[in-house]
C-alpha cells in the first residue's frame, strides 16, 4: 500500500493540553509542558511514523504542528505567537480543535437528540429554543475577547477536515457529561470527527491516530524515518531550561523570561581507564536567561543564587537524559528592558534565525582560517 503523509495543525486555548497531546502522540518530548498558560511560543513539529495494519490502514507519516494557545495579544511577543497560529494553518491537511472538557465554555446552548459516544463521529444536535446566535465580530482582534468564539471563527474558514478533540476525559466521572459539550460545538460547526481522549492517560489516542491516517493524502515522507522533530538540540535545550523556570518561579517572572543558548559544544568521551566504565561524552552549554526588570533578575537568581542553582540542576538532569551524555550547564541572568515588545529581540529568539546566524559565523571563521 502507498504511504500516506500530511500535516496536522493543532488549535486550542491556553491550557487545553495541546503540547501534552503532541508528546503523547509522537511518543517523545517535543514540546515543553507546564501548568501555566502561554507555555508554547513557537510552532513545533512532532513526527509520528505509523506502521501499516493489515485490513485497517496503510503506513503513514503524520507531522503534528503544535501552536501557541490562542489568547488576546498584549505585546509583540503575543502577536508573534498569534502569527505562529496563522502560519500553522497555511499548510495543513487536517486540523485538531482541542478542547479541555473540564473548563466552562462561553458558547450558545444546544440540546442533544442523538449522540453515540463510543463512535462520537457524527452527533445529531440542534439549537435549543432559547439559543441566541454567537456574537458577530468585526475583526479578529475583537474576537479574541472570547477565545472560544475566535477559534471557531478560524475553524469555519478552513477548507480541510477538522476534528473536535475532547481532551482530559480522565478528569470526568461519566462519559455522558460530554454530551452537552459535543452538542454545543457540533451545532456551531460540522466537524469531520469527534474524538474524546486523555493525552495524559492515553485513552482514545489509538483511535485518533487511526482516524487521522484515513484523512491523510498519499505522498512521500516530509522527514526522514526516525526523526521525531525538526527542532535543533540547541532550541530544545533552551526550551527545557525555560520549562524549569516556568515550573519553579512565581506568576510574573515566567512570562517575562526568555532563554538563549550562547554556547553548545559537544566533546567526545575520553578513553576509559583500566577497570573503569567508559566515560560518556560531554556537552558544554552556556545559556542566558533574559528578563525585563532588575526585580525579576533578583527572583531568578534567588537568595545566595539558590533559585538559579535549582533551575540549573533540574534542567541539567533532563538535558543529560535527553542528550544521552554528561552536561556541564552554565546559566546567566540578564536584563533586557521590555524585550517582549522588541521585534529585533524576538527575531533573535527564533531558532531558524539562530541557525542562519551560526552558519554565517562558521562560514566567516572558515574564510578567516583559509
């Protein structure tokens, strides 16, 4: 059977569990996960190889595109994050609209006439008598006052299949509790499939993957077999450090912090000493943590450097597991006033721009040596 391959963009509000879902589907950590909203700042590709199952589906390569959670932009960084959402929708074969089933939504009321939760792919719903139409907005900016409505507006404009993915079903006691939610969304848009899942528990993920394969076009692999993301190790290292900042610091500091890898050097392992195990190779990483005010810098460093040390230990442990080698990690905290409003600074955070800059530096170094 010919291979099927395509891109699946993922939409949702902050804290809908999109990144956890991508990691669970890919089987690798390609996106950092925290309890804080707005954790994801960039488009992140996670690649899944699906083996053929005789009598069920052919082999496939599915490229999941995780996007920042949709929220009202307050600065240039937020606007960039919204642009990442739009960019992810430009080249996609299927879109997953991920909804957290534990949170209250501001959507028109509906009533259920017939929904099969075991199949959950074509519920019949109709608006309740008292239902009023959703508010009409003159611009996307106004729509962001209600992210649920804004995402629906995006979904309605798409000309590709859209799945409604109801996440965190492990947090509800009865499956029937999903019926009103499915009715609400299905009355507002005709979804190609409705799939309840638990990204953390794994429930429904096999069914979701099988359904996605059905909708994938025939084609060639977009990434080589065995590659699970297009992100370079430098970017993943910066994200792991930022994840620890998000998890270990308070409410204000995480959103005003950015991480830039200033040095990433891998050295081969030295020869093993007689009677001792062969030492692992060593990677030296130096990273700058940027914040916007001196008060935030003091929090990130902590009394006697305690917080920075805690961030460094947690990050180093995960980096060693991720890279499969010893890691020597140095962290520095720097102040960059209002960096979230600076286009120049935000351009420097883009890992694609970083790679281009590194390439130019390497070329210049080679020319100087010649």
